């Protein structure tokens, strides 16, 4: 009954007219591009209660494109997520003040787990300001696309060999897309303007330091920008990383074991539940200090490795275009929901009751023949891989955590339901709907982009 109902809802929603707005140009004028970044690091009074300061600074980065008939904005913020209210405020202000409609805006969180808590009233203003500055810097440009490979991610769903239960760890044989997709923007003389790159890995290396950090996305973007003497703005785009961890994550596992033992001394069992941050860790312990220092080094190392691959791809892009169609659209899908009735991080079957339907916002940004599909949630990697297989366009990518935050929690692929991992157990979605609804929904938006050409 539930599976049939899920399919009927999916068909109804995807068969309806597009909920969003769309614009394109049949014969585009030469493209103009501008880019900027604005510091959005929390101030002292915005830091969480037990925060220990700033490891590295956070930014809102923006690229604005204009082909004479329409304009679009790509925005990335060093943040854990984009709350729905923030997306609404920012998109409305960008439309009112800068003339770019919400359908042609992609606002993405890097998903760093070290961005701090709630922000002040000027937070949205800073994000809008990055777009305003980028628009002010519009200049004639050309655009190129390419892909590379980076091996800093790994599937994180494993069966623990000791317990025989599902847990979190490096699954080298699990599904994991290593693709780094790169959009390069440069002046007509070849001078760099910006780069938009898409990769799937969780930004969790600095999560137990209790310091503000952009984690891997921030480190990679800073490395690219520094390599060009800050003449380029580098925007991270969060790929489908719901089931993807950094491949070198041992320090976090070791610190977890220390925390479990520390809590156990006080009669508290957290072996199947993990409090946030570094609670329960004695930072005066030389072992803890060493592991935390190694985590800081790992953030820089992985950022450098990913940044090097981004630049490797940039150097190899020879075909560029100056007449580029722009198109943007969005729609909503709805899938059956569930509410969990038991607890535990992983390893044991979850129990559920019927929940309210879950709405998920999908989007599409077309830049030339590059299709950027967007989902406002954390998506498992096989769903993005399926989208790329089924798309008519070779240059297709998925930007997750974009344009708001669905109440779905994680969005597992169909094959992952039944694995008792914390992502699957905590998902508010019933199985059998979301994977196909997302893929078919974005493919429908792509068909709309083709028809509008």
C-alpha cells in the first residue's frame, strides 16, 4: 500500500506544470561574468557557547552570469545548510534588488559541520552583497567545462566485522563517484574570473574541534584562489555526499572511542549515540591534542589535493564559448513520510509510524550545455550517478543542499533502505519514492531547458 501510494504521488507531482520560473535566450549575446566573495565568519557573540574560536574564515561566494537577455547567479556559502527562511529572504532580495529571479539562482551550502550556530540579522545581507559585488564586476567572458578525478571521498556504509551490524566506516567497495566537475570562467584575454566545481564528500574533518572552519570545501577554495593570487573566486558545489566521508577519517574514529570511554566512566553509554562536537574530550590529554592537530592538518591536505585537481581540469579545458544560453527552473516533488519511534545511531532496525508527506525542492540551472540539477537535501551518491547516466547531456551534475532545506533528513537511494546506518534510520522518507522522483523530476526540468532553446 505505501509503495503504491508513493508512486501515485510522484506521478501526480511530476505530471503537473513546473512550479518555478524559467527563462532562456534562443540566440544569446556574448556572455558577461562577474564574481565576488564576502566574509561571513561569525562574530564573537554569534559563536556557540563552547566554541573555541576560528580555525579558518567562512565566505559567501557568488558568480553572476548575463547574456544580454537574462542573468543568473551561482552562490555558495560556507554553512551547514540553507534554511528555507534564509533561501526565501536571499532569493527575494536578489530578485528585487538585482533583477535575478529565484528560478535562476542556486544557493548552496558547503555543508561544513563547523559553521557555528544561528546567525545575526545581517547574515542574509552579506550573501546578497556577494551577488551585488559580482554583478558590478560583470565583464565579457568565455566559459569552459571539464571533469577530473579525486580520490579523497569514500562510501561510509559498512558492516562492522566485529559486531556484524551496519556502522559508519570506510567502505572501499561501496558506491562512490570520484568525479570533479569544473566550470571555468575567464576573460576574453584568458585572465581568470571564477571556477565552479562540484564534488561529493562530507565536510566533517573539523567537526570535533569546536572551532569555526570551512573544512575541506573552504580549504580547497582558498587553495585555488591563493594559487591565482586571489584573482579568481572558487565556488564549491556540494555533490551527492549523503553517504560519502573523507577517505582519511581515522582521527575522528579514534576520538570517538576516547569519548565513549570517558562517558562510560560517568555511567553514560554513548556507543550508539554521538553527542555533537568535542564534548567529553580532555583537550589536555596529549593523545587528544595530537589527534586534533592531525585533523587540522588533514583539512588542509585534502583541500590542497582537491584544489590541485580542480586546477588540473582548468588547465586542460581548451574549448570555451562566449555565446551561452542561460536557463533556470524549479519544481517541488512530494513523497510519503515516516516518523521514527525508537532510538540508536546505527546497527539495529528502526521502527516507524506514518508521517506527513515530505516536499523536496528540485532545481535546474543550464549554462550552455552544462546542466546543474539541484536538490534541497542530503542525497545519497547513487541517485546522482543515476541522474548522470540517464541525462541526455554528458555535462550533468547534481548540487545538493541547495535552495533551502527539505525536512526529509538524508535521502537514501532505493538500494540503501534496509541498511541500518544512521543516515537511513534517521531519514523521514518511506522507501520507494524519492530516488525516482528526484531523477525523473530533474530530467523533466532538463527537457524543459531543451524545449526552450
